[in-house]
């Protein structure tokens, strides 16, 4: 018995890591290869886990059409902010970890043949927080959409404004909203896709003021977190509070779309706009 037990322990210890992924919603253990092939959606409970920006772009746009813009924009520690470690060091670590300058990737692409300006927040870079660079990239993306007479699609995955940049980060809320309003006045169209999580100053600005508001299933969307709200008002919150299904029932978003249907749905929405109506749905052969 002792030898058998030793053998089992040895086998478990020698099993390579990374084979399994635990669902953050239902705690099911998922074969990582299956999880990746399913676009990071749990096959058991359909919970949509966070995608990094590059994976999101690859999954959303027509292959080979994405051209990144505004790559010269890089964050600066203007305040000399120090928490547990200097902000400058946090930036450097996040850049090494992700291979990106900051938490937003923006550029031009096509979605089912429709020219689009795309901006995607990356939660893996400091929680997708919005500082100067993120706000500037978003504003530049909106302005590029206006100049190209193209729709802009924005994917959000963020903890909110980046506290390390103080009021400079909060300014980005007004700047991004102003850019979107200017686009709207010029006849442009914007689409916001809110993924898990979309919170704080991002929810309170550009993510909620686009022309079309789409969310992925079960996404956490709100300003302050549910625990903060519950402790402040001293009341029990409704079941599913701040999840996309709750927001849809209250009329705060327009639709909930599965990740597997998102590309097709975006194209369908864009074909109803002045910028996208001249691009018919591709035939089966073209697709």
C-alpha cells in the first residue's frame, strides 16, 4: 500500500503544469487546450473569461487586416508616485510582462469587410486602467474614425482610472467623452463592447456613452464595486447586481452577445450605419 501511495503521489507531482484551467465562476476544471480553443469561455457555465488585447483583436477582426496606430505613446510618471513601489517600476514590469507600452491597443481593421477603427483595453496591463496614454489613444482612435469616415469599436476591460496618475487620469474621462460627442455631431458612429470587468472611470465615461452598448454574458459592469456599495447603503443588493444581465433588464445596455457571435453581430450593427451600409455580408465562399 505504501509503495502504491508513493507512486500515485509521484505521478501527480510529475504532471506538467498548465494542463488545466479553473473557471473563475463555477470552479470547473477545464482542459486548457479546450479552453483556449473555446475563446476562453467556460464550456460548463458559459462564463466569459478576460481575453488579452492581442487575442481579442485576433478573434474579432478579419485576418491580416489590423494595422496598429499610435505606438509612439508611452506612459510617464509625472507625479513621482510611490505606493508599495514606484509607479515607474510598475510600468516597467507591466511592459515586460505584456510586451506592450500601455493598457490600450488601437488601430484600423476590417470586420466582415467593413473598415473600422478599433481600440481594445488589456486587463493584463495594470488592470486595464486608464491613464494619460490610454485616454490619448482612445481620443486619437475616435478622431481617426472621424477623419476616415469609419465607425469606431471600443472594447473595455478595466478597473477604472489609474490612481497613480491622479487628476491627469481623471481628465481622460472628459477627453474621451468629448471626442465621442464630436464624432457623433459629425455623423460618426461608435460601438462600446463591455467585457468582464468594466468598472470605475471607464464605465463612467467612454464605455457608457457610445451609440451602441453591447456586453458579454455575466460581465461585471459598474462604477464602485458591489461590496463598497453594500457597505455604504447598508442594504442587501439584488441578485446578479452589476452583471450585464441585470443592466440589460434595467435598460442600461442594448444587448448581450456571446463572444462566439460577437464578430457577426458587430458587422450586422455596422451595416445599419451610414459608414457600413455599402458593405454587404460576405458570401460563404468569401468568408
